[in-house]
C-alpha cells in the first residue's frame, strides 16, 4: 500500500513540474566595443641642454689659415665671384664624411670643405648673391664629422678683404677686431633620425665667455614650443643640443650678450636661421650619421652637408680639454 502511495506522489510531482511555465533565458549583457580612439600621449617639450665637448685634437694642434685672399686684399669687382679662395690647413686630416673645414663668407651658411687643397670660388660661398663693392669677411675653422667645431688656439681664422675699393671708414672701424660671434650649426633639413639631438655650435673671437659676463644665448621657436626655448653658454667649448623637435620649421637665434644680458654690437653678433624637421621622411643614406654627445645621433648629415657615413679621423682623439 505504502509503495503505491509513494509512486502516486512521485507522478504528481512530475506533472506539477511539467505544468510550471519555463522562463526564457535572458541574454547576457555585453559591453559594446569602444569607438573612441586611445588618447595619444602629448609630445615631450622641446629642450636645449648643454653637452660634453668633444676631446681636443692631439698635438700638434690643427691650424687653419687663408692663403688667398690675404688680409685687406682688394679684388677686382668684375671678377670677384670667380676669385679662388685657398686654404692653408695643417695637422687636420680631412676626408669625405669625416673631419672637414667650415668656410663662411659674410655670415652666410658655411660650406663644408672636405678637400682643402681644392680652391673654392667666392661665388660658391655667396648663396647666389653678387659680391657688392666694399668690405667682406671670410672665416674658416676645422670641424669634426658631427660638425662640432674645433676651438683650440689658431683653429679659427678671420680675414677681411675688399671688393672694388677699400673704404677708409669701414677699415678704421673693422668689426672683426671687436667681440664677434660666428654661427655654425644647425642649418638645412633634418630627416629621419637626423632630427634627433640636434647640435648648436658656434665660434667666438676677441671675447672670453664667462659666468656673469659675456655669453652666448640660443633661442629656439617652432612646433611644440608654447614660448621660446632658451639656453646659454658661459664657457666656450660647451656645445648645446636641441631635443624633441617635431615635424615642421624651427627658428634658431644665436646672440652674443654682455653680463647685463644686452646684445653686444656687431653685424654677426645676432644671427637667425631656419631649419626644417621631418621625422617621417627617409634619411638620406648618402649623408653622414655621426654621433653627438653621449652617443646620441647629431644631425650632421643634413642635405647641405654632403657627407657619407665614416668614423672620425684618428687625429680627433686627443686628451680631454681641461
């Protein structure tokens, strides 16, 4: 009897289960994929920082002179553009893509000279301009493969000369005998890796840089600079480097200032140049890729440098400057 009752109870339970409505399964909530692009980290700010100067060349130290023109030489105005500039370089081995000489006419961008035995016409240094009658100035100094200039004794030469005639007033007030800043780097176009760690380099004459006294101020403006970025050199020989440049054009200004931060009078003592940066452009493999301060690439192989990759010459491995 009890077995039959148990069987009946089980059957009832089964019928009740069958009669209970089944609830449909609800879909599991999922998060739709985000359509917002990830936030791009802001570019690091443009900076100017001092670098360690390259070691001075080993003795005997390099010297650069001009064999032609000579100091205060007067050139025929009709033939001045064809006049051949001749260098007299000693103790400085030059080669394509390695050590060379920077040759500057009238504070225009320098021409890199890799064969110092070959004469250079003045028209090649004049940036397409005719040489006007009056005073002109040639400057030359040795430069390493990364375009950092050599700043030892007698490395720099400055030669004033004349086209057409000598002006007695200008000759008497010869500015090359006064404090003088000579702009060297940077210049031209910087593509690919060449746009990293860009060298600022210069020469000075007739002045001694010192803390709280005469010094050189560098100012950079361009993409990524909310305000001008500034740096200064108070000890001659210290190079500056510009980092975190973005694509676009930048203006570089170098000024020779006194202890009160006022410009020192002179036609070369405030110089402004424009460079173009393009990290996305292919680097010209025919240009040099020298190493700058701390082993980082300096933009030595810009389009106007005309250099192949090569190590610095052995003569550029002298004892450190003290």
